[in-house]
C-alpha cells in the first residue's frame, strides 16, 4: 500500500506538526507529511517543515480583500499538495464549507478540549472558570459545523487546584503530541470506520488503542505460557 500524502495546516509554533513528522519518520504512520500550509508567514512551524525538507505554502489571510478570495487561494494551495489526508494542527481559521466537503472523511483536526465541551477559542480559560476537574483534547473529523465532527480519540488530564491557563495548556498540549499521531496513524492504516456519526477503530488492537483515551492505560499482562 502506498504511503499517504499528508498536508498539514498551521498558524503558529507547529509543535503538533513536529510530532506528526517524527511519528511518520519513525514508521508509526503509513504516510508522510509532504506539504505544510500556513495562514501566517511568521509561523514558527514553517521552520520545522523547512528543516525536514517539506514543501510549504503561505496564504496570508490579512492580505486578501475578502474571505472568499482567501478561501479560494487556500483551496488551491491545499489541492496543489495532492493530499490523501489534510490535518489541521493549530490552524486558526474556519475552513470554507466547499473545502470541508471536498476532503470529507479525509480532514482531521485536533482541538484543545474534550468535545463537545468548549468548542471554539479560549478552551483552557473556560474550563478553569467552570471549575472542571477533567480537561483534555480531541481529535476528530472535520465537518461544516465547527468542532462538531465525528470524534476519533480523546485525551484527558486532571485539573489541579493550582493550575492557571498556561500550566493547563502545556499539559494538554503534551497529550495532543501523542494523540494526534496515533489517530492519524489509524486513519492512514485504514482502521477508522465512521457509522451513524461515530468512529470506531477496526481490527485487533492493544488495550490502549481500544480505550481511545490518553494517557493510555498499560496493556494487561499476558497470561503465563
């Protein structure tokens, strides 16, 4: 089976992009990041791509006269990479409906909350304000309804009494770096099945895969031979 071509959309530091590149190069994903697109020319993540020899494109949303013009340029840039999968890794723009539908079931996002809780922005701030004890992140397929697509996997962290927004964000981000490559790996291996708006992982898997939760539990001990 040919390796999947993965296009990653970013807006900032690109730490999830770096995690995907590392996972692909380690053989944990049956694919390769072949194109990175940013809506910010100053995005630090572009340096990760350049260092890895990955093609990049920048479509600066601040330099387009209209949303429609930006959307058209973005769609052209994404299509140029001929992706089998598109991953949103900290891309801070809502995609046009036409683009979402073009890559239906081939478009994955990582979101810093346990969806459907806290869609949109400032997720950690809102979680702290509500006094939740469990927070986390979600990897899901993208649909035209923002942050409402079928959930692939979720990762949870405990919220400590002394947590501020920065501390909580850092702990959630560490889980994202594990969860996103795992979910992308499942997709590229053809193991994700969407039925009735829900996602399941097909085929035999470890206890950690079946849990769809990170930090993953340790697999049960094998019985003695």
